[in-house]
C-alpha cells in the first residue's frame, strides 16, 4: 500500500498486509497480473478501498475491543449493520486521510447461537479475562502489528472446529484464524480504461485461474446501484488442530469494489474527483453475500 506520510498507523497497516499477502497466494497472483496488463506498475499503486476483520462477540473481545486500535489513530465510527441470518453485527470506520483504507469490523453475536456451540466458543475464549487491547501501546506499531498475529486462545480441536462449522461458518473461521486480516479490497474505479468497470475486472481475475464468489451473483449491487462488489473465493490454508489433526480450511480472500460518482458530481472534471464525490459506506445486502467468500459452499465449487 502507498501512503502520503508514514505514521504508526501506516506501519501497522503495512505489517498487516505483509502477513496477509503471505497467507493468500491470490493477492500476488492478482497483483502480478495487473502489472503484466499495464494497470499498475507495482502493488503500491493499487488503491485499497477497505480492509475487514472478524471478531467474536464475547466479554473482553468483539467490536468494542477491536475498534479501539483504529479509533486511537483517527478513524471515525460510522454506520451500523445487522445480518440476521448470519447472526452478525458490523460497523464501518472512515479514515482520517484519503490515502488510508476504510475499515469494516464485524462481530458474531455468540449469545444467539445454540447452547452447545456457545459452550464450545466459551471453552476457548473464557481465558481472555480482560480486554487485551487495553494492554497495548497503540502508538507502538510493532507491538500492535504483533497483536494481530498473537493467539488469544488455544488452538481448537478438529471436532470443535467442525461443530462450529455446522452451525456458523463465521464462528469456525474466527476460532481458527483469529484476527488475521479477512480481506483487502482493490478499488476498481481507480484503475485505467476498461478495467475501471467490475465486469471487465472480474473477467481479468478469472483469466488468472481465480474463482469468484457467486453467492448472490458474481457482482453484488447496492439498492441505489452506486456500490458494486465482487470477491475471490478464499484461499485454503493447511490448518493443524490441537490434537495434531491436519485439514485444509478457509483462509482469507480478495475483494473488488466499484464506487460510482454521486449524481450531483457527474459533471465534475474526472481529474478533480475525490473520494467524497463517490458512493460512500457499505450495503448490508452486498456484505451479506461477500461474507460467504469463506464458506464451504464456495470452496467446493
């Protein structure tokens, strides 16, 4: 990612992206393809629309804990979203500068799950007896970056993982992957020529041998038609469970977003367009289907 000024926040974001890129082979595959196609000269030229994280809604964790990291660095909490079928809540956060990505943080409403699944989740998370973010120096970029990789609870057993998977694939993802970056998002409308439209960019991605999440269609469109999103199917990671069992499970993925110019700014000179002139925020119906990028139904296609 390319930033106009290096700060503790940009150092945290760079460290997050480095780990994410190593765990998600599709990231480099897409970047290298974009360079070959002449869309960009390097990864740093790709505009990152937003990054997303998943959390558990249990004491000392969840959104209330996690958001402190970004609020401390100037992010502003924005709209609330609820996903009834998936039992999730979420907020998005606006960055303090235009060159920084938006943040999307979701949380599993654990209390809405079956008693059996709640018991499994609490078996692991009960060891978190205080808010771990409160112990961090949030201006120490190395300390905060390391926090995203530190396990806050013990590795699950394969049996427990699969029990969660049967009721909440989101729960299973978080219990194993924890706070790893769930996805970053290529800002398609900032790309040159035909690639600035999601249809063309999706065809390019598929030409690289990458599968797209087709839940709700390959392109998820907001009610106003101004926000369109697609995503890859999550790369799989070889997971080792507590008892030593090994199984390939869902890791992270890449998203692609196209934000249209707001009607009142249609006549603006294209060179004068800023982020504020385009559709902001998110759309619950789009996000609901994007979540499924890590679901078994997509991995098995």
